[in-house]
């Protein structure tokens, strides 16, 4: 851990969970994954730690689950786009960025310097579609 932060057990646990995650996780999901540890931490500690990590740019919030719950990923200096199921809230990472050329065109047309963008597409995943029938 860097960025001037002390290495505490709770910080290292949270970093480990986020490092192993294959999707963004809410504070509650992180909390439940840590409960299997020998010395679990409180949910309030998870929230405080994530806030510190956000302020130090160690984590990012790529999207909001259920429309209001923040989910977190490690900041690996790359951006992500997701498909999100409105029913089960499954998130699927899109492995390409359709906006590279679009950003350049928008910058040329507006003289606006674009620093980042997010794309979230919402719908119903194949599993939930099958369950609806």
C-alpha cells in the first residue's frame, strides 16, 4: 500500500478482496466476503476504509448498483463499461470502449477537454429472460 497510508489489517483485507474480485463490489459485499476471515471487521470500518481509498484514488466507483448503492473497484488506471441487469443486478464488463473516436469528435466540435467517461447499459440478462417465460 502506498499513497501515504498506514498498512492496517482491515485495509489490507479490503484491498485483497477488491484485487480478487471479477466485478465491482458494494461495501456490504466486501463486508460479507471478509466475514470468513479469522478476525472480521465491522461494516462501518469497511465504509470508512473505502472512503479513505476513494480520497486517495486507490478505488473507483464505476457505477451504482440498484440505482443507489456504490460499488467499488481498484483503480488500475483503466476505465470500464458494464451491462447491468435491472432484475438481478448482475454486472458484465464490456471488454472494449466504443467511445474513443466519439470523444475525439466531441473535443474537436466543442473545444472541451474530455478527461473520462462512463457507460452503463441496463437491460435484462439472458438468465432473467429465461425465468420470465
